[in-house]
């Protein structure tokens, strides 16, 4: 299933739970490297349950592919941005649990915690982005 098909499928999924992470979680450089390495070692194509791409990390409900050669059911996604706020950090700004993921017992927090645990973090302990105060409105 390509990215476009996955997006359409996700939009049509009535059981989707999406949470915007506010303020966004910022994964420090050292933890980011470790997490990316561990997710790549647990890649779906290697018999694992993760698929890490530049814009999102996908967690599947089972390792590898099913007997028909199709990818296992998508349990959830974590929307990320590399190099934000600094060059080597990763920002997590949204997470989604699909209906299949919900049936398997996943929550937004448990989904994020599984990935972040490789960097000895959790969603609760991950540093957060600084929220600057909004600018003053212009006055005439």
C-alpha cells in the first residue's frame, strides 16, 4: 500500500483517534539518533512492526507481511518533523491510532511511548517546544 492509499484509508477509518501534541514534543539529538536506529532495526521489511519515513513513523499490528504478501494492519502513525527546532532534533506534533490499533489496545500515549522508549523517553517526559507569546495586534 503506498502513502496515498494509506492516507485515503486512514481518512475513511471511522475508528481513528488523532491527537495534536501541544506543545509539541521535542526529541533531543542523542535520543533521536537512538530512536531512529532502533526503528530501522524493527522495520516492517525486516520482520518488524515499524516503518520510519521522513514525515511519519508507522506502527503496524503485527510483524512483516501477511500470508498474501500484504503489509500487516496499520495500528497508528506518529507525525514528525526532522531538524526542528534545531538541525538534529525531531519534533512530534501529532499521533493517530487507527480502528485496528484501537482494537489492539493502542492509545496515542502508548503508541508514542513505544517509539520514544528507545531513547529512554516517554511522551510525558519528552521535552516540549517553547511556545512564544503571540505578537501584539497592530493598532492604527
